C-alpha cells in the first residue's frame, strides 16, 4: 500500500488545524467555513478517511508512528533512485518493435482514379 509523504501529511494537518481555529473563532463567516471544509476534504483524501476528524486523528497517528531515522530514510531514497535508473537503463536496452509498414493492395486491386 502506498503511504502519503509525511511532509505533505504534516503540512495538510497544520493547515486543517489552523483553519479549524479560525472557523471556531468566526463560525458565521462562509469563506472561512468553506476553506476549513476544503482543508478537511484534502486531509480525508490524503488519509483515505470519510470524516475530517477521523482523517486528522489518522494523520496524527501516522506522524507519531513509523518514525524512520533520517539516515535510513536517505538510504531508502537512494535505493529507490538506483532502482529507477536501472529500470530506465533496462528500458533503453530493450529491442524496440519494428514499426508497422503500410503496404499497398496488390496491383490487381489497384484502380486508377480515371478508371471509375
């Protein structure tokens, strides 16, 4: 399963919490409410939840757990980059299929424009 980037989760969670505070301070402001709901929706999509509160809780849990040491994370990124380079090299080395050649119909089936 693909997991979202922790930096993006942290950024969206901060945005959601900031708009939550603003919305609680001015609940009748439609612009603030709309922006708050948009930030909640983004967090829901990012975390795969249906409710903004569930998504915020899931984001907080995700950011607390699975802490990867920066050196280990850097090694994983380097490994992924090497795999991508290898994959690209393999793709370049593969023989390419021959391009389709358009063939004309046999001479017996060809008609001249004047012969209609």
